C-alpha cells in the first residue's frame, strides 16, 4: 500500500513537470509568434519605403521630361511664330496629300504583289504537272531539232537552186539544139520563099541566171522569120505550113531527145502539104533513114498518100491496112 502511494506521488510530480514544460513551450511559442508579426510589420514598412522611393524617382523623371518637353514646345512655338501660318497650312495639306498618294500607291502595290504571288503560286503549281517536269529537256531536244531542221532547209535551198540552175542550163542547151535541128529541117524541106526559118521561143530565154523563183514555168511559142524579122506563127500561117511546122518540130524533138530510142512514128505527115513540100519531106526522111540505118533505126509512117509512099524509095515492102467484107481489119505486106 505504501509503495502504491509512493508511485502515485511520483506520477503526480511527473505530470506537474510535464504541464510546467508545456506551459514553458506555450510561452516560447507566443513569444516567437510576436516576433514573427513584428518582422512582418517591419517588412511591410520596408516595402512601403521602397515604393515611396520608386515613386519619387519616377516623379523626378516625369518632371525632367516635362521640363524638356516644355522647352521643346517653347522652341517650337517660337519657330512657328516666325513662320507664315498660311504657308505652313498649305505645306501641311501638301504633305498630307503626298502621304495619301503614297498610301494609295502602297495599297495598289500591295494588291499587285498579292496578285503576282497568286500567279506565281499558280504557275509553280502548273509547272509541277507531269507534262512540264521535263520542260528543259524537251526544250533542248526541240531546239536542237529546230537548228538541224533550219540547216537542212538551208542546204536543201542551196541544192534546189543548184538543181534549178542546172535544169535551166540543160533547158537552154536543149532548146538551142532543138532550134538548130528545126532550122536545118525547115531549110531542107520547105520550098516556099515567104518564111526563111522557124524556131521555138520561150519567155524565160532572156533570164538564164534567175534561179530564185519558187516555181518556174516555161511558155513556148513558135515564131517564123523573114529577113531576120520574127513574128508569131499562130494565125499567120497556112494549114500546110502549120502541119509542116508541127511535123518538123516533132522530128527535131525526136532527134534531140531520142538518141537511144531508134523509133520515130509519123501519122499522116502529108496532110495539107503541097506536092513540092511533100517531095522535100520525102527527101529529108530518106536522109534521116540513111544517116541512122546502121543504128537499128525504125521509121513508122501511117498515111493514105500512096504517092508519098512511092517517093520514099528507101524500102521494098510496106504494110497495107484494110477491112474485109465483115468490117474486120486486115494487115497485108505488099511490095513497093
């Protein structure tokens, strides 16, 4: 019992000690809280002091700026006072108009730039299409083909001009040869005295070096001459002279262009010819046959003039074409 009492007393003492300690801690906490509040107030006071300092500094700056602006204003007012107010207003209006014009130009330029940018985008988009991807390559290919084609055209024009010149020269030579043959045959065959000779003339005969025409056309005409005066034969000759001229021209053409062809055919060569000219024609044909008898030459004459046939005297037989009672053609070889 006594021991329990002692323990109880110890517990009471321990409790009293804890309460005393707790009270002491509470006092310390209250003291610390007071100190914190004091520090907060002091910090707030410091912030207010700093704000006052900053406000004072800003105020001083504003005063300095105000003073500077006032000085500038005074100088400007003094300067304006020395100026002519109407001129200043006019200058101001002019400057305002210039400003408006510049702004308008700027707006237009801005619109144009925007439009050009849109066009540029559209062109870039179009260039991205498949058919334009190889544009440079295709251009170079087409350009090279164009250069080659131009060179070919130039060469072909040179060759064409050379060929044209050669054809003209050949034509002139052959026409000269034909006219020589016509002259000789006419002088040998024709027995009249009203025509000395005939010849073929062309309109281009006096322009042998003109080779630049795109197309060359020759217009031929037969002329007759007497005492070296030439006139067109058309409408000025008789039917017999016309037939003889046609026959002689055909013979001259055959002689000129048929050197390698030993065949010449004449169909009714004596039509409208008088007896004297028929005899001369026979003599010329005999001479032609004689000159070419060693060259496998064949002369075919179709005629109804038996007297003309007998005068040829250069063959022993001939073929007579007739009709039987049934109307069929019969070819019969006969002795001259």
